């Protein structure tokens, strides 16, 4: 009987607040969401972990007939935390400064797999997306582009990367990002109003948040061509990732 395909999704959410023109910061949260692809689990154990600067932020592994979640906030937490060590204590975020943000994926399961990463960048204020600020001002520097193949059909809202080749059990990928920076051009995004002798400058980034969401998912290698097409909607041969 043809072996069933197994995939699952791991979602990560990073949120950093920019408060006022001095640009302060807060912690970032990594959160799980429900799978949008469901398949019958086989006896094989599939698993994947998102690592930030060498530390596991969050992982999800199928083990002993159940999903096991680990996060950097403790065994009882259902979400981890990204960018938690980005700034030193009492340090404020500086525009144009590059902060170390090495992101990798590890196969934490017992079977080999193919891996995909999806990165979303956007701005939020008062719970709503801010469309007047460009996501390009959030500079997550992508690296190792020969191993991480970009989907040529990506959208402005999402960068989709496929790891080239099989990620063996217990192995870790090369980094797909190494630094993060808020472009200083954001300071030019301002509204200037003149009332008599008074000039008021309101920066568009006052009170906004920048978001970097990282989604990692894995497909087992059995019947990989069909599994990848079914789960990810792409032809693996065309991308050259098999």
C-alpha cells in the first residue's frame, strides 16, 4: 500500500514594538497556529525545530503517537519567544543598526525530510496593518541563497524559501538569515504641519510595531515529488530542490 504523506506546519511570530520617535522595544512572541494540512500519521516520527542564534525557539515533533511541543519559555508553554536577547537591558532599538538574527532549521524527528520556510514582514498599529510603511524597511538579511531556493512566484507579503536537498534526521540547515535591521529611511516617513510659527513633525513610525513571522514546515522524503506538490503547490524539479 502506498505510504501516506505526512506534513505539518510550525508557525512563528516575532513582534517588536516601536514606541514614539525614540524607538523603544519590547519582547517578541513566537506562536503556534493550527495546521492547515492534515494527514494520517504513520509510525515514522517527523519533527522540525526553529533555531535562533543556536538556541531552539520552538519545535514540534511527533513522538509516541502524539505531538510534543518544546519552547524557550518552558515545557508548559505553547509559544516561544523570538528576539528576546536582541537588545541589552535598557537598550533602545537603533535605526540602521544590524542585530544578530541567525535563523536555522533542525530536523528534530527520526526520519529525513524536505523543509520550507515562509517569511512575512509587515507593520501594525492598534491591531491593524499599516500599509503606508513598506515591509522592505524591515531588513531581515537572507543568506546562503544557493542552499535556500527562493520561490520566483513570491508575493510582496511573503518570501518563500525551500531548502535544497534532504535534511537528514538530527541535522541542521545552513542559516537562511543572519541579521535584522530597521532601515533608517523610516525616519523620512513623516508628516510636517505648519501653524503660524509652529512646525509639527509626526513620524509615521510613532507607535507602530514591526512584525516578522516565520513559518517552517516539513515533508517526508517518501514520494517526495507528489508530497511537495500536494503540500506546497510547487514542482520540486522546476525549483531544483530534490
